[in-house]
C-alpha cells in the first residue's frame, strides 16, 4: 500500500503543479472532487451533480434501414459535432453519430447482413468498433486491422451478425476522448426465441465530467488513475430522464454501460429484477436478483414488473460500489426515473423459465497468464502518446508491456484457452476481449453462479479471474484491454494474433 499511497501523493502534487487545482476549486457545487487532508487517501473521483428530472423523449433514436431486402440492414452514420440537449435548456456541443446522443440504435436479426456507410465529419481521425459482435477481423474497427478514417473520409463496414444480444458501437482510437465526448450507440440483435415482454427498450448508461458551465472538462492527468469518472450521469444521453411505463406487465430493459470508467450497480428499490441475459445473449434460465453490476463495456438484459400506484415516479439507482480510490465512499446516485402510467396494470406474461442452451466449453489446450499492472512515469511521457497535458502520468501495462509497445500473443484458430487475468493493482479493472465470447472459469477462486457468455468482465482489485475462450471462426488480430478507457489508452491493452494451424 505504501507504494500506491506515494503514487497518489506524487500525482496529486504533479496535478497541482499542472494547474488542475483551479478546476477542482471550481467544482464546489458540481459534485466536488473529494479528498481528505492526507493526499495519500485522496479520492480520485468526483461526486455526482444533483439535477432536476428531465421530461422529454426517453428512447434512443432508431437507425433507418436503407436497404429494402429483409436480410440486409443498411444504415448511414456520420460522426460530427452537434449540440445535444443534455437537460432542459442545457445544450452542449458533443461528438455524435448523426447528431444524436447516443448514436442511432441499430437493430437487426441473427443472420442479417449489416452494412454501415460511415462518414467522418469530425476534426480528427476515428474508427468504429462493434463491441461484442463477432465480426471478421477486418471489420473490427481497430488500428491493427484498419487505417484510421481521416476527417472527411468514408468507410463501409459490412458483416453478418451471428448472435442475438445487446451490443454497442464506439470508436477505437483515442477512445478515452472520443467516447467521453459522446461517440457511442446501441446495437440490438434479436433471435427467434426472444422471451415475451410488454416492452423492450435500450438504456445506454454514461457519465461525463463537466465544468460549472456544462462544457466538457478537459482531460487532466489526475483522471488517469481511476479513469475519468463523471459528475453528470446520463441515461440515453440525458441527465435524469423519465421513462414512461405501463404498470404491471413484464418490461425488458437492455442496459449498456458506455461510461469511460463508472461502474453502475443498478437497482430499482422495491422491485426484483429478472436477469435474462449478459453480454453474449440469453442465459439458460432467468435469475431473480436485486441488482446488476455493469462494468464499463458490459451489458445486462432484465425483465421487471412495474409496481406501485398510477403516476408513481421511481428512482433507478446506482448503488455505492467500491472499485478503489475512494469510489466506495460516494453515495448511491439516481441514474434515471420511471413514471407509472395512469391506466390499470397490464397483464404480466408468464416469466420465461428456460431461455437458451449454453454448452460448457471443453477443457483448455492452452493456458496464459495476463497480469494487469500500473506504474508511474516520472518523465512525463504517456504510454501510448495519447495523454494530453504534461507532467508525470500513470502508465498501465499487461505482463510488463505498455501497448502499443507490446508483443502480440500468438494463438491457433480453434484452440480453447484459459486466461488467468491477474489484477496486481489496488483497483478493479473491467477486462474486454474482441472477436470471441468467453465463459468464466473462476473469479477469486469461486466458480461462477451460472453459465453465461461474456466479452467484458470485472477483475477485482488484487484478485484473479480465469476465463475460457474458444478461438473459433475468425483468424486475425484481436484486441484485449481494460475498458476503463484511460487505462486502455495508456497501455493496458494487447493484441492476440489468431492463425489457422
Ligand atoms: Cu468496447 Cu476494445 O472495446
Ligand atoms: Cu483498468
């Protein structure tokens, strides 16, 4: 712990020298950067602004399908700067797809061809990555397989969608900046056996760090340690929006955590949630839970029966969660609200029992260990060169290598591999693998409570999570990284090269 405390103290001192005290001082009524007199115990994350509820549309915008064929979904996306109304009267210039936050929701059916005609009208290069969708490597939107799309340039992504689930899309260069500024959208793929539900909506969760005038806060080296956790929580691109709900029923919510760093521990007090799906689609059976934890990048599908009187407004909360750096001391926060309609409760369809089959993967042919590490760079150089500002900074690494200065891992197509992801640090890291879905073998030595397909998983501070993956179908170069985007862009990232044996 001594080492970590001295990193805090040194970083804090460096931040003051770099002039960030000004920002922190201006945040008194903006949630405030909390810290104790001992800089070594300083919390690296701000509190959350209290904002009034926001009437107005709750749902994300559906992308228009430009192709008449039933098997093809063709959408046009343009990345551009646009003013977005984050709260009544608060219009903020954001980086958007087609001018909306989140970007348009892409909807397809399993087996469809999805074609995205993309134009970059941003002032800098970008790409689109289809988080969780098992696409061919050339379509994965990472710099290892595609040159960045320059300002003014276009690129067409095209692939078949093999799995039903809730996915999302976002850039994969300078993601800590580009996603923070608003570049993300939902991607829903439906299969033939979707459970009966009264409604089916997507809720994309995010938070951003804003100044007193609601402009986006510039990156500060202080943000690297815990990731840029925001002081303004957004649900479907608005601060505290209200979802109109019919009472009763069995409502499906597809949650996506698109935040750079925030963990959402979601709950609707007074309600049980029926968890039916994770990143990689439906579970084998519905599970009744009180809450769901969503780490950055992760998704969860839940069903809920809306309780309460007509007109009642309910708070969907993110409960206190300790991922390190004082995050556990921040109080519960309201994420969004729902309002019961004035009508009588609608009938509740029988909740699904059996949902799908998830065959356990066979024993692994290959075992690897990936150690997640952090250190401090005293020279002022950032790991991948993306960091802005000068002065010392955090550097993150996997097995001692700071991406992009990291040797790729080599693997054989079709192999089953066990990866022990060892978190050597004092904070949690959300680990994400591209191109394949995996199953958990153990988390801190415990077998998982239920089978599930995942592509993003929490690795607790100073603990180890073991995942099992079959490297099927898609040879090529695949990224893996921490989904706290400030960590990924400062080196906690790597490449897996999968070749036909
Ligand atoms: Cu959602 Cu490599 O990312
Ligand atoms: Cu991390």
